[in-house]
């Protein structure tokens, strides 16, 4: 089985819901094993917040080992000032030893995000999130326009990765196009991970 790690940060749950739809796509893929993880919030000094060893709800926090052992990686977080949220960045910045050993080289990877406003930085955030994955030597994957929802969407969903528009109060229902693109990305990365993991063994 190819282990597919989805790791995300979500403060209010919008990104978490998108993660769940991406997970659908992974789970629909034969040979792929889902590992769904979150990361804790950070304190003002950008260290992971203490005193929360286990999340009260949702998936467990990701460990370094989860990252080391994955065959494919999908990272997600809300957009913060047009870029990646600090808790996910803190998790990735703790992976220098994996970068040094090349543990993630050649593995497929992608990113997803959520914003309050439709033009509030989904694309800048997604592109920025891909940079650390490129440094790790991962094979970056987005969404192709053969996914009909990419041309039809009037909400989130980009060629750089799935996204959702939550509205100022965070209450917007996920659009069908946002959901379909999230599932498509999950399937796409999972299929790649299954194929590439098979080649390595
Ligand atoms: C500090 C901060 C910065 C934010 N910056 C942006 C932004 O640049 N663009 C935007 O559309 N939304 C921005 N938001 C709103 C969140 O991206 C949005 O509410 C998102 O859906 C929250 O996801 P979550 O429910 O997974 O926490 C910001 C929120 C916070 C707290």
C-alpha cells in the first residue's frame, strides 16, 4: 500500500472540510492508504503550542515520522495575509533533516487552501506552499483542465490546487465544484503515489 499523508492546519474548520473531501479521493484509489493528520496552532514565538498533546476532535497531530514514511503528501491550511499559515510552516520547517537525507525526493505532492474572500489570495498561497515541497525534491501536482469543474467553478478550485471560498463569516457551503476538485486531487496524488511506490520496490 502507498501511504498518502494529508497534513493540514485549520483554525475554524473550513480547511478541515476540504481535507476530508480530498481524503475521499485518496480512499477511492486502490492501493492507497490514507494517513490524515493536522498540526497544532503555534504560539507568538512560532513554537508549536504546548499543552495540547492530542486534538480534542479530528485527526491526530502529524509527527515527523508521518512525513518520513509517506509515499505522497498533500498539505493544507487557511490563507493568512495571502500566504501559508504559520502552524503548517512551523511543521515544515522542522523537516530539515528529511531535506538533508532526501527522504521526500521523487514523491508526489500538492497543496490546498481556504479563504474568506474569493480573491483573497488562494493562488498566491497555493504557489507559496509548493515552494518548500520543491526544495524537498517532491513531484509537484496540480489540477488539469480536463477536470470540468475547473472551468465551471464560480467559487474556489484552481490549477494550483483545490481551494474553497468560505465567506467573511466562514459559513459558505462548499460548492459542488470545490468538492469535486478536492476529490479529483486526492485521487490524482494517490494514483501517482501508488504507481511510484510500486516502481521503487
Ligand atoms: C490572520 C488572518 C489572516 C487572514 N488572511 C486572509 C487573506 O489574506 N485572504 C482571505 O481571503 N482570508 C484571510 N483570512 C481568512 C481565512 O483564510 C478564512 O477564514 C479561512 O476560511 C479559515 O479557514 P479555517 O476554517 O480552516 O481556519 C485570514 C484569517 C486570519 C485569522
